[in-house]
C-alpha cells in the first residue's frame, strides 16, 4: 500500500482567506485586474513559525530559484507513486516559498535541519547545490521549455535527488508559501516557467465585445486549462475513505531527521487537515473546505459542452427521493469550465447530488464516473452488478435525461460537507451523428477516429535508448460494439524506437462486460526509456496467428503499418510489472518518417491552440497471399477558424495509409 503525506506541519497553519485560496480571483484580491479573468492554481498559506515541507510521496525533486524573492526557492516533486483512492494521475506537486537557506548557501548544500539535506550530506563528500537542480537554467531549461526536461534530459555529472514520502525537504517561509497539484493531461504539458514564481495565477484578457464566434471559442478553449489542476483541500478530502499521514511540529523526530506521523482517515481528514477545528488548531486551514468540485468532461476530455452540442445547464437536486431534478444550474456559471458546489446540505455521513444532463436529438447518452462515488440502485445491481457506467434515458418531451445520476460525498460528523473532487465523462454512444448540431463538433465514422492527437505526444527524451514510451492516464471512450460487441474507456500512449512510432491504447474500464465480471488490469507502463526492445516484441506477439508480422507488403508495395486489436496475455509484462496483462491492446505502428510527415501536416494546417486528431477514411477490403486485410487512408481532422471567423471541423490528407491483417480486426 502506498502512503501519502500531508504537505506541512498541521499545527502551524493560519486560517486561509478567500484571497489565498485556490480558484477564481475575486475583486478584493491583490492580483485582481478588471481587464482580465484570473484563476489561482496555487493554494497560498501562512504559518505561526517556519514549518517544514514534507514530500507527499516517493519521487524526484527539482529546486528552482524563486524569481520574485532571492531568499526563496520552489521545489517540484515528480511523484513515482500515485494515491490508492482513484484520483487522476498527479504529474507534479509544487512547493512554493521554501527558505533557500534551508537547502543551500548559494554554492553548496547545507545542513538545513531536514531529511533531504541530511541525506545529501551523509552520502556525498562534495555537495554542490547543482544536485538540487537549482542550476538547470538556459538552453533546454528556459521558462518556455517542458518541465519534464528537468527530469528526463540526461545530465553530464549528476542526477536529481530521489526522496521518500514523509521526508522533510526544506522549511517554508511563514510569511507566505504555497502548495500546488498538477494532473497529467494530454495537450497541457507544464513548462519550467510556472515553477519559478511565488504563485501560479492563470490570466486571460476579458473578451472584447462584440466578438466573433471564433473569438468566443478561443476564449473558452484557453480556459480549459483549469481542469489540469486540483484544489489541495479537495485532494486531501478524497482520502476520506483511505488514509493519509500527517504530523504536528511537536511530534518526534530522530537525529537523522526521520519524523513520526499519524495516520488520518474519515472525520480526522476534515477535522485535522482541512478545517483544523480543534482547540489547538486554527479554523479554516482551507477556505474551500466545504466545496465539492464537479469536473464533467466530454469524450475528448474537454468540459462537457465544449462543442456546444446542447445547453450549459444541468438539472441538480440535493434530495434523495423519487423525484427527478428540476432546478437548472449553469455548469459554467463561474466563467470557468468546472462547477464548484458550495451549497450542498449536510446529512447522515453522506451528502447527495443528483444530476440530469442536457441532451440533443438522436442521442444515446451515458456517464462514466472516473473519480467519485456513485449511488447504485438495487435494481441496477441485480441487472449488471456494480459499475462506473450509467446509461441515461433522454426524455421524450424535453432535452434532458429523464433519469438522474446519484453522487454521494462524505460529511464531517453528519453536518459539514467535506471538500471533494469528482470527475465524470458524459458521452454520446451514437457512432455516427446523422444530424450534427454544428460544423465544429467531431463525428466519428470509424472506431479509431479522434483518438490520437499526434502533436500532443511530446517526448522529453533525447537518449539513444531502444524504446521511449509515454502513457497518458486520460480515459478515451472506444466503441467497438458493431464489430466486437464491446466498448470501454482506455488509456492511450506512444512508443518510439529507432525506426518506428507506435500509437496505442489499452483498456481501463469496461462498459460492456459480463455481470459481476472483474475488471481487467489496466496498462501499467508509464513514461520511461529502456535499452531493450520488449515493447516491439510485445507488438509483434500481437500480430495474429499464421501471419508474418510487420513485413507483409500488399500489392501496392507501400510500406506496411499494422493496425492491431488483441486480447492475448503477454507474460513479459507480468514479469516486468508484476501484473497479469490480460486485456485488449490496440496499436497503429508507423515508421518514424511517416509519423514525422503526419506531424508536419498537422503543424502546417492547424494552429497550436487546436491540435488535430488522426482519423481514417476510404476503407477498402482486399486479400494478399490469401490473407484478408483492410486498408484505411489516414487524414487529420481538427478545429480551424475560417475566413468568416467561425469555427469549423477541417480535414487534411496525410498521403499515408495503414493496413490491417489480423483476423479479428475491424471489418
């Protein structure tokens, strides 16, 4: 079991004000600007003394100079572990406002009274501060460069330090410091610049009116970044049914700076870590302690009505009865693509939210609960067992679902709602929309359409390893009902070696499955490099019985790209990752030259704010050497602003095709 740790000493924190809290910036805030919309991603705090900062989990750390104060540094922790509570994958924890003197004198690491400096000094005769990463600046490490560069680009004579959960990694400045949590999200890679300031406040100029439809869409698109971050108090609230370790400054610490922690769960999470409402702790450690964040995504992981397919209003109810919700609430009412609920009533251990969703004609909607607790009715359990999926019924008389999704959140002592983060996917199961609402909504014609975005697969590696892999923990819905009678959400990724680029997906949550069937283990490979060719071996093992693999050349004599759909156990992954790999895996294998062509077409025809998707057209079936295969032409589809300043879905050919040879392939 993975242990996670609270970020600082609980007894030192002073109550947080609205102008220090995570979220939209109010008019009373010091950074307020009437000409801009602003959203604070950093949770700011103050303390009675300089409290220690604790590593949330095992990970690598990067120290960066705070550009706003020469006496302070910031620490980025890239986790090597993830919580057990179903939260989305955390890419980074950022600790802002660390006293520089608790780590370095400007040249060498010093004894700063914490576990990090103690271990560095104990294990090295020479301790230049560069081991902290503080000197990673300039070429490859400029503000606009990927934050990943600091962790993956090779260093000539040092590696960043690995810390363990619960290590003290420096001392916060009591006068002001911050803590920030960034989720992994495709297309929203963090740059080094965000790690070099006292706080991270996203800002965008207010929309000038009158505005064209494309200007409004640009404005909305830029705001989607807010769902890459989570309020730390909601992060801790999601440990209610799990455990997290925390400590007071007066708890024991030995002479090697090993600290004693206490496990917190249930009501203790709220009482000690979020509210602090005891005689010895101040009230309101987090201003948003009672806020529930509802993050509803569409199948492309934008907010649920990003493509303007229906209305922005949800119907909500907080009453657990037989009546469907009727009160309409604008999901975007804050001006940002997330719904912050602050008026949930308390209850006996749980607070209920019921949601009816807006629909459109010819829609077959369902919802997948990615993170959060769904209340499942007895009749539903009897029919299909416990599931994260819930099929919704469109109303025959109005454009809302006629049934509602039940979500429950924990309460403290049966009264105060505990801050939570809930993520849903709201998806239309219809494969091809005969009457799209507008010209800029994506419409799938093949199961592979709109899954892969080639220009988002950024590789921070420049090593000579045989294989470089990125897996993105971001669920995409895969509809194979017409071909195989199954559908599911999947993780997607890219693997690249000297000659080939493989785009792939693997099952994360099955929607269509036998009643009470156990989930297949999800794909466990994450971002890494490796000197072996095991990934290539894995793909080759999936090429189908009786086939000669990637070197088959069809009559056109074009280079071959395989498109594989498989469900075969591959024992190598069990040995390497300690799991049974027994799940669907799907890959499109391209030569590196062909993938570079696709990226070039994308960059030439689309702007960086709208990253296009691979789609597949002109399906043709044939045989080669008695073996049936299917050919698809690859095209790029994505959003573009046309000459009338209106968004449209544009399509550009790549000049490339792929071929499928496996007997179980899409027909």
